[in-house]
């Protein structure tokens, strides 16, 4: 998913080739197969980890799920500023990385409720749109009850109809951790874009002022759910993303 004139990360071919250089050396040396490299690229939360993961893969042969989950957790802690060792290449073994992750988790630094609620990315925030991507159930629930609340509650107030914002974490965990799905919560703010929604979706434009976009693991398939948690058709998603500038 790409955003026109946005802060979404854009990786050009030169950057990708540079970050894959070490892994490609292993490939040319016969230490890594093409299938191995494709698997590691798919499993890495960021292309910058692929070289290190490749070395660990052919020297230690860890379980791919353990490797992926550990590097994902490390990447999360790097973004939170919780790690002592910010360069993954400084870890001489898989166990060394696991040990540092274990130390963080054993301390109050790793999993406090406040940290978990704050574990989201603000992708875009301007006069037209607010787009946020939660990385934990706690963050998803917090965003659903604040910035993206839509449904009126008994006794006043609002909440979110999206199942990923419910108190029980099951839905979010199933989507995010098991199916490797990424969520983008979108709020349309400007009268101009709301008018465009009204023109395109005269019967349901109000429900489309907050939308949960669900990007599947392959990055190609996108589902969408309106403010009432009604699933959008592929044509509706296409029209909606065109209006807000996502392609």
C-alpha cells in the first residue's frame, strides 16, 4: 500500500540492493539457496535484517518461526528505544539476540501496559487524514476508543465497532500475529474529502469517515471495514483509496 505525498516508507531499488548485499554474497557462495533467501526476505520485519538472518540461517539452522518472531520482537524494542545493542550485526549468535530479548522482557522495560498501548505508528496526520497502524492489541483498542471511535454507546459516549478493538484480544492476535496482517486505521477529516465521499457513496459516506484497511501478508490484497464494521466490496475499497490518495 502506497500513499501519495505521505510519510509511508518508500524503499527504492538501490537501497534494497545495498541491504541485500551480504545475503547475496552468501547466495553466490552457495551457503544460501534462492528459496532460502526468498523465505528470509518474507520473514524479516525490515530488509536491513536479512543479511544477519541469512548468516544465522545457514550457520545455526534455527526454526524459521523462532527466527522471525525473535527478530520482529527485537525490531519492536529497537523502535521503542529499549535495546542495548541497536545494530543486530553485533550479535554473534541467535542465542545472543534471544538473551537480550529475554532480559528486556524480564524487566519492566519490555511489556508495560503503557508501552503496549503506545505501540502504534502514526503514518499520516494532516488536515485531510489521520492514518495510524497499531502493532499490539492494547494499542488497537486505545486507538479504537479514541481517535477512531464511531459507534454511539448507551448512556452517551462512543466506541469502535471493529472487532480488533474489543476488550478481548483474540481477534487482533489472530489477524496480526497468526495471519501476519497489518492494520491501517483511517479517519477522513477535511470537508473536501468528506464531500467527495458523499458524492461517491451518497448512502453510506458517514460510515466511511472512519475505515479499517486490512493489508494481507503479500501486500497486495486489501480488505476494508467501515465505521459500523461492515465489510467493503473490492470496488468500494478501490473508490475509497482513490479518494484519500492511497494506491
